[in-house]
C-alpha cells in the first residue's frame, strides 16, 4: 500500500521556516555578491593602473577587481617608512568616495594589454550596427532591471494578503528585506539617456579636483551608477606636468560629461 502525505505550509514549524529563510537569504546574497562587479572597473582588471586618491596619494599596480573592493598588486616588493614589506594595496568598497581617478597610462601597459586595449578602442569608437544593436538590447534589460524592485515589492505584498504563506512572509520581514537589498545592489547599472547617446563618441569630461575643474577630451566607453569610463585621453595629474595618453575611470560624484567633443 502506498501512502501519500500532503504537507502544507501550516504543517511546517515556524522555527524551520525561519531557518529556511535564513539559508535562502544567505545563499542569494552570496551568489549576488560574488557575481556583481562594476563594469567600468572590470574593464581595467589585470591592467597596470594608477589610483589617485582625493588626498593626493597615488598607488600603482596590477588591478584586481572584486565586488568588495580593489587590490593593486605591486610589480616589486615595496618597503614603507617603517620598514614593512608591502606587496599590494587594498581599497575597500566603502572607500570608493576617496577615488579621484583610476588612470590606465598606455606606456605602462604590457604588449598584450596594449593590443587588447587597441581592439577595444576600435570596437568602441563609432561602433558598428551590430554593436549598437547589442547595446540597445542590453538597455532594454537595464530598464527592466531598474524597475525590478517595484515588481518584487508588489509580488511580496500580494503574497502576504492572498496566500497561506502570507503570515510566514510577514514574520520573516528581516530576511525578505535582506534578499531585496542584495538584489537591489546587483542592479547598480542604471540607464542614462543623456549619456547613452554619446557612447562611442568623443566627449569632454569635467573632473573636479579639489577646488579646480579640469577638462579632458576622450571617447566615452561606458558608465554605471557610480563610475564613468573615458578612453584615449591626454591626461596630466597637475597643470605643470606633461600630458600622457591614458584611459580614465572616475566617480560620477566628481566627473561629468559636459560636451560632445566631435
């Protein structure tokens, strides 16, 4: 004889449901955190990059990008003033507001990185039909993702009212909110119509440094909710220094695209 047991949400103890929500929230959060890295920052991964901080401090090394921050691996061992041997510099995500600019000087790249960068510039500057079509499709998904939290909130609200699991969802608000926050952090790439039309064109970037504003002309490659990426710039750290060819990633807090440059 075969017995079939029907188990409903009411048959499961609240303690077990709480444990399930904790595990689910942890797994979802870990998966999202692992995969979510800023697109502008990823473009510089494994390249020699100079970090300029708002304090005036500069760091140079091979960039490693993680979702929790950046690591600059020094080409050689460095001994600080106190005699400590240092091999890298870590900048945590909560320290991103300290970034004045991430600079990828062309003359500091390996031959392989130079070739990869040159190919990317050719694909970026005045992109062809297929690349523009691909970007338009991506923008459709960005627009949908920007509204995803409204949909999630609506579904959860309706579930609380209309399903037997509603009482359980109401009692697990803390873990539901945790999952929503992690999901929100993963959709940090926002569609910006004013910037979108200039992708692949020469633009003029205004960059605030202290009490001064500098202008740099280059090709707008990408933007995210936090950063702007501009390629092929004549860049100098200070006004009295010679300019060098470089690519820039700057915080949107300090840098804005002000003009079309062509």
